[in-house]
């Protein structure tokens, strides 16, 4: 049974840990349940109110092996230790220049019944932003081989809790009650409790552990679902289970640095070659098209030129060889792409090149491709359609990120891969997809949900479009998205080529838009309705605001500006005729900004200190 009887003796202080500000508390206990004696149980409170009701913990063995040891019952606590950390660190790149890393930690060591070998530890960290816990097996010669078949990590939620649900990383979202899901939910899973609290269940440091989704186990009950079995040796740690809590949904996004805090520090000593920036895809796969795009990139301050699928043949054909240029005739029948000349021309203009490589070639040729591309002068790779989920492919992919770093190649990973903070450890992983972006032409309501769900996990490559007939959102909406959606590599004009953008004033906002930031504030927003995000680079602020498919008037305070200073404001908004209108004025921190947004509309603002 997953639902725990709340009538019990009080948990001793040695098995309770609170966040530095005292608002979040996690307690651990052992309890007897039908067919599960002495099972580990935890609960979490936020502002002294239930956030996670008493819920089971544990790992189940793999019955198909000869070592079916379970770590969810017949356990005994042998020790409990605590420590605290108060620190800050500076990322190579990010949504803020400095990140607080402050927590209280509890480590509970358990043994599996009398006379059984081995130890399992529950490591718990309570931050002001959320609570995280993981399973850890210290090195132990009595238990070198670990076979894990399932997780019994439950999340029993207060009545009337609702979730923003999707069943895969590139899915659309819908609000659901916690019951009778036919498919498990993708994390991050954002929750709204009946008392007004916002929460999010997600994971961190999933670099050597299978993907975890959440399935319903009963009314208001969720349980972890592993994407496959694990066979490992001690020492071994699971990924982190993370439960964030906030009074506003925007605080969940502002505090998403918690995911990076739960990953090891940067392993790359020289990071001078890791360059965030804006990217545009070369859609013709021709030398002429490439040179035209380089010239456009110079004009529009675009940093990278990207050659997508087709430059080395059809990406899914086994005969396609990613060590040589052989353009897929279905994409360019002329086959007139001189890639070395395109790379040379781009370099002569101060621009860099990224190449797409599908998983089929990566799996066969990775160790050959990485040094080869480095010799070619390529700056990065987009790993395409990689396998995700299983223990094997998770380990393979994160090893492929490490290998790319050795050859000074930045990465963008497509398609279902979703981040769990590994970019802190290997910041050459600049971005990844794992999002339903402009390739799927989502509507404006979907776009207002993403900041409060997918972007809690970290950067996402949305592949922004502009001036494309298939778009259902306004131009003002599209201009605002790269401010709201964080990605150190921002792919702009995804389906376009330079000739598609004759009105340069419409796109001038993107020309000087940074892709990494010194400070981020979520000014206001509600999933499914609207969102407004302000980001600072140096002394300049950029503000993006979008609405759902409904028109909306939003009043935004400029109190985030430096007091006593005047700022020049440039406003870009929809003019009602399908074009962009630009306005300018002078403002201070005492002023208010009003956004009158069309249905599916948006606006962007630049604020430069005078």
C-alpha cells in the first residue's frame, strides 16, 4: 500500500531536516504496513502545511536476476548525520551571474534486515528553493553488484491537487487531477495545491540512471516509473528526486538553478572556447546559400551557422557517412555544397559552424567524428534523435558529451532529451530540445505554460520562427519568446532564409539580444494565461511578455530598475495590422509599463541606463 496512516509517533529531530529559512521540512521514518514491515517513509511540509503527505521510499530488486535484494522493507536505521552548506558559485553561463547554494543535509544510513550485507543511504538536502533526496550505495565488498528493477518512490499529494501534465518531453500540456493517468507523466511536473501553493516534482543529475516518469498509483498518489532496469556496482547513486515549492508559479522558474546545484561543479578547466550565441540554420545546403547566410549573420549579429540534416546524405540510411560531405539529393538535387569553403568563409567573417549528426552515425562513428570535426574547424555538433531513457543510453549520451568537450565542441542535443543540470559539470552542453517548439507550431496558450513547466528543467532549443505563414501567434509574441525562453544557443528564423526578412526594423530587437544573462526576474504570470520575464545583461534590461489566445491588458512595475537612474525604453509591439510598431521614451523605477496584448500577442522592451 502506498497511502500511509498518519497516526504515528512523532519523528525524532535526528530524522528531520529543514531549509535554511525554515519554510520547508522533510521527515523520515520507518513504518510497518501490510506486507511491507519497516518500510522507509518521508513527508514534506511547506509553511507548516502538507506538501507531500507520508509516502513510501525504496528501490526494488530485479526478480530476473539471482540477486533479488529489495531496499523498500525490512530495513533498520543504523545512523543519521547532518551538515550544512552556505556557498555561492559562478556558472560559465546561465540565467544569473552568481548562484546561491545553501542547504541543510541529512544522511540516513539503512541496513537491509538482520545479517544482510550492504548499506543504503538516503541523502536529503533542504534548500529554500526546494527539497531533494537520492538513494546512495557506498562502496561495500559484501554488495558489489546492484540490480534495481523498480523504484518505490511515492508522492502522496494533498486532496484536490492539480497537475500540468504531459507524457513526453516534446508534448503539449493539459491540467489534470491526480488519478487514472493512462501514461506516466514527464518531469518537471508542476502542481497547484488547493491551498494556493505551487510545487514542482522533477529530477537532477540523471546522468547515470534511467529516466524517471511519474505514474498514478491511486487518487492523489504518484509513484516513480523507471525506464528500464539497472545493473551497477557500488558506489552508486540514483538521480535526485526534487520537490520545489513556491507562493507564485514564477518563483519556480526563478529558482530553477536548484537543479544545477544538485550536479557536480564544472569539470572543464579551460572554458574560453565555450561561446553562447545566436544560431541560424542554412536551409539550402549549398555553398551560395551558406555564404548568403554568413553575410546575413554579420548584419544581424548571428554567431553560428548551422548545417542540419542532409549534408552527409539521408541521416537514417546506414550507408550515410558523417565523415564526408554528400548532400541528400532529396534536400538539394544539385549537391553543390562545398563545406570546407563555407567553413572558411564563415571564419573569415568571425562566424562559427555547427553540424547536425543523427544518432545512427554518432553510435557508429563518434570517436572518429569528434577529432575530425575539430580539424575541420567546426565549433559544435547537434546530436540528433538520440536514444533517451534507458540506463545504457543515458550513460552513453553523457559520455558522448564528455568526449565532445575533449575536442572543444559545443553541443545541442535533440529531440526528446531533457536536461537535469549536467551543463553545470560540462558547460559545452549549451542547450537541448526536449520541448514542443516552433517545429510543431504550438499555439500561444501552450507557450504561456512552458516557462512554468519545461523551462524549470533548464535551457531548451525552441527553434524560433518569424514571418512564417504557418505561425498562429503574432510577430510581437514571437519576438518575445527568446527573452522568456532561456537557451545559450538561440536558434532564430528556423524555417527561414535571409530573403524572407526584408523588413529589418521588425527584427532589429533580435539583433542585439543576448542569450545568457546576469539576472532574471519573473515579473508576473499564470500558466495558460500570460507570462512576463525580465532579464539583465550588464546594466541593460530586456523584458518579454506574452499572452495566451485571449487578449489581455497587463500592468508591469519597473521597480526592478536601479532606483534614481533614468532609462531609455524601446518598445516593440503588434500594431494590429500584422506588423511591429516601435515606441521610445524615458522611464525610471517608479514607472509602470502597460502591455495591451492582442490575442496570441506579445511585446518586448529594451531598457538602457542613461
